[in-house]
C-alpha cells in the first residue's frame, strides 16, 4: 500500500485530478499554469495546491465560490507581497461572477483593516488584470 | 470656517453620527463600545473609526454588508494579532446574516492563504463569540 | 442631500481638494501622481488617500510633518512589500527637511525592530530615491 | 462514491488517523489536544491539521523531523502572534531531539531576520514551555 | 583571545555595560528589566538587546532619541503582536520628551499605513502605559 | 577612546572583518556583495550585517550552519517580500550542504504555517537560484 505522502499513488493522482477540475471550473488556464509551473521545481507543492487547496478546501459546499474569493481577496491584500497570487485570484473573482467594480470596492474596503499601501498595491494589480482581459478580447 | 481636521466641527459631528448609525445597524453595541472606549485616550481615532471606516467606506453602495464582512474576515485572519477586532467582526458577520458554519468555513478557507496558525487563532476567537452569544440568550 | 459616501458631492470635492493641497505642500508631484493614477481604476481610493490620509490625518496639528514622516518610515519598513509607497514617503521625508543621512539612519534603526531584510529593502529604495533626485538636478 | 471533501468518508478517516499517528509520535498529547479542541467548532480544520499538515506534509521523507521543526520555529517566530502554536512546536522540537539550548539559539538567530521583538516574544514562550516541562517532571 | 561571539569576554562585557547605560538613560528600569528577565533563558539575547540594539544602534549620533522613538512606534505598531515591546517603547517615548498627545497622534497616523486594527491595539497599549504612570505618581 | 558606535574604530574594523570572514566561508561572493553594495548608501548597515549578523550571531557555536539556514528559510518565507534575501540564503543553504530537494521540501513545509502564497514565492525564488547555479557551471 503506497504511503499517504506518495503523490504518485492512484489515490493522490485522483485527488490531484479532482482538484485540477475544481480549479479549471474557476480559472480556466491561469490557475492551472501555476500548478504546471511547479512541475520541475516542486511537484509536491503543485500537487497540494491542486489536491488540498482546491480539491479539499475550495470544493467544500459550506461556502459559495463568490464568498471564498472575497475572503481570499481580503487575505491576500492583507498579507502583502502576494501580487502574483492576487493576479490569479482577481481573475478567479471575475470568473465566479464578482464584477470589476465589486473587486475594486473590496480592495478599498480592505484599506480600513490592512492600511492604504496594501490596498494601493492590490488595486494596481487589479488594473493589470482588467487590462489583460481587455487586451485578450 | 473650522478646519477639516477639527472633529468638533458641525460637519465632522454629522459625519461621525452618520458613521455611528451605520455601525449601530451592523453591530448594535459591541462596535459602538469600541468607539466609546476611545473617548478618553484618542477621540480622533474613535472619530475616524466611525466617520471614515463606517460612514465613508462601509456605507458605500458598491458592496453588500455580507461581502464586506467576508473581506474583513480574510484580512483580519491574515493580519494576525487582531483578535479583539476579529471578535467585533465575527459578531458583525453574524449580524449581517452570515451563518456560524459559513464563518467557520471562511476561516478554514483562509488557512490556505494565511497558514494554519492564523486560521486556528481566528477559529478559537469564533468559538468565543459564539459561546458569548449562547450565554446571552 | 448627497450621501456622505458620495465622492462627487460638494463637501467631498472640498475635502479632497483640501487633502490635495496638503499633499502638494509635502510632495509636489509624486504624491499627487498616486492620486491621479487611481482615477481610472478606483477614484474612491484616490479620494480617500487625499481627503482622509492627507486632509483628515496628515494635516492635524498634533504632530509636525517631520515626526509624521518618521512614523511612516518605521511603519512602511516594518510592513514590507511597500516599496512604491516607501519611494513616495522617502521623497516626502526629504521635502519636510529630514536629511538623507537621517533617513538612512532611521532605516538602520528600524532593523532592530523589523529585522535586517526589511531594513535592507528600504535602504535600497532610499538609494533609488536619492539617485533620482541627483539625476533631476 | 463520497466527495473528496467529505471528512467522514473512509478515505478521509484513514488519512486523518494516519496524520494523528504521525502527530502522536512527535508530540504525544499537546498536538492531539489541538485537534480535539477543534471538534466542536471546526472539525474540518481539525481534520486538515491532522490529515494535511501531519499526514501529507510532516510525514514526507524528504526532510528529517529536526529540520522540519527548525523551519517551523523560524516561520512561527517571524509570523508573530502565534504564541499558542509556538508552544506546541517548541514542545515538538524538544521531542524530536532539539535541545533547549539549540531552541533558544534558533530564536536568537531569528532576531536577525524578524527583529528583536518577535525573538523576545518567542523566547519568553520557550521559557514557559521549559518551565512546564520542569513542573511535570 | 576570546571569540567575538563570547559574551563573557572583557570586550563584550564592556559593550553590554555601555548599552545598558544608554538604556538606563532612556528608560530607567523597565527596559533594563527586559534584559534581566532574559538572564535565565537567553543571556545572549539579553546581551544583544543591550550591546547591539542600544549600544551599537540607539547610541549612534545620526538621529536624536525623539526621532528614534517615532520610528520605533511606527515599526512596532505596523508589526502587530508586539504589545510588550510597545509598552517599553511608549514609556521610552515619554522619557525622551514625546508628549502623551503626540504619542496618541503618532498611533493615529500609523492607522493610515498599518490599518485601524493595529492602531487600535497600539492605542489601548498607550492607555495602559499612561494609566500605570498615573498610578505610580 | 573611540565610541562603541564608531564603525571606523580598530575594534569595529576587526569585528566587521571577522563577520566578513564568517560570511565568506558560507557564501563566497553573493553575501559579501550585499555588504559592498551598501558602502555608498549605508556603511553602518553594511557593518552590522557583517559584524552583528554574521560575526556575533551566525558564528555562535550553539547551532550548526545547516540548522541556522533552516531557521532562516522558515523566517524569510514567512516574512514575505524578502526575495532578494531569500536568494542569498537559498544559496547559503546549498553552500552549507542542504540539498536542492531539502530546500524545496523546507519551503513546502513552510506552506503549512505561512500559507501557500508565501511558499509559492519562495519556491520560484529557489528555482531562480538553482537555475543560476546551473548556468554558472
């Protein structure tokens, strides 16, 4: 019987695939790109982003995707220095139906708790994401 | 004409009162207690919690109270060391209609981004708030 | 009567203009550039940077601009990941009469509390600001 | 077939039990107490502390327990506000064979990167853990 | 010749004593209490708080004590979870001639950069320090 | 007798040289580059990186270099926004005998405590360092 930590076991391949399906429904390619981009350096980190973060947690029924993305925007803005992850999750927020105006409002709201510098950095990241979407149209 | 920074001006008294009304609709007494508790040490901080945080920002129409509280829970969990503010905002989350199960789920979701220690501290704070509510019934 | 949160009301236009005047006295163009740069993506965030951060808080008489900038340098260094805001505020520190040597000393002092990596990042940002000033002469 | 997120599935019960076994080998009762203490408020968080943090990650063969605890001490000291988790992991560090002197030295080392206040708080937490051990003898 | 790291060498005893003198001039007993309180658990951390933080850095001529304490208040407020160190440094701020009103104003100013929760926690700590001083009179 | 803070004193030149020797043994040129790169902007910060961080702390006998680097990786990953310092210390970790696989595993381990975004940023930094080493061969 393979060890639980063995990411090449049938069970873990199934868990990872399920997480990738959850991720695909939210964020077509950019999120999956994060997982792929880890294949050479840390396949286990890529596995757990998919299997744990999306398969185990994001997919839980207790909170709708819109609510999850609002929590995520608050957390990533407050953490700071997470601009690459904010890009992914601002995109995911759009994908689950949060409007551009609501995203910008959420980042303004976060200024009260995390301070203006964090909110400014997050807002400039949002502009980049929106701009990329406009260019892709 | 009084200076903009003069918190005793008629304009600022009106702004503060409006913010306190917004706050009262969300969080009856506990939130207002924060403002009152600043009267002796920093009335200006109390003013801006009411006038700015609630009157200017929270009251904006671009995001519903439920969404604002989800962003706040994400931010406060990620910041860490904000247990007193988490108590106020877990209470406010309940008041705007977020269920206990959804709050607990939001804090589990935050573990992915802010790590397990932050999520554990926030979850234990949620238990205290729920327990206080049960005792008050 | 317009809502308090309406940033297009006469009251809020006056509050924003006052904040922009405060900002102009400290930091000629770079600070105002931050406000302008938000016009397309989050005019409300730009409004509150001017009206709240500068008009309400910075302009208060209880602390001189030199002291405010020292608090700001300590806070931004400790937060980390706020290099764009550090650029603005190292420039503002120079503008209110804090010397280059004092700024560099303040960032060394912050190393004791925020650790060497944060102090190093802030010091390299200071070098960029000083270098830009030299080039502009 | 039960959903991956269903913590009552046979697969997840097995994953959780495995994680609890890993945890028991490191930290007899205090670590398990964290899991038990979540049973009423967030059984899913308790599940993932056991199944993910210990069963999936801690148990991986790529890094020995001593090394894992050193990384953990560095991370928890730098995060700040994680004194309850530091208590658990300073105890776990002792259990995997890191001496008291080495733990204290690790926290002094962290002062260089995270600043003296974080190192002081972590060191006072270490004293509490050592003192509890002495009392228990 | 003793190693540089040997805190019992004559050179390091002199460095530590000098740092303790610097500290005594700022903060009579409370700061020294921090050093003494480390004697049993981490004498090396106590040594470096005195010899490095106060003897090497605080004593440098490039910035006056008032300015150093303002940077420190900004950094400690932004870090969060450093209430014990804030107590010491709010006391030190009073000792170097920063008034109660200026301290409270500095913490309000920090709210712009570090968010309201951090400013609230720091302000409540200031109230405790002021109250202790009043009781001691 | 020169002041303790005088970094041009014979004593401080000796302390700095000793720290630079410690640093050279760990990290040939990249670490020393950090010190040199501060010569124009903050020689005192460069002095204390060498004399304090490496001469006073890193050189202490109570913890082996491997253990110190593991604490450092945990701390820098958790702090966030310290990618330049992570580059130096991932290189130093390789130099003291921590394998690439162990470094990547340490960063995955840190995800449990500091969250996935911090671990992702650190892992991408590790890839850059490894890639630079491969190019240099």
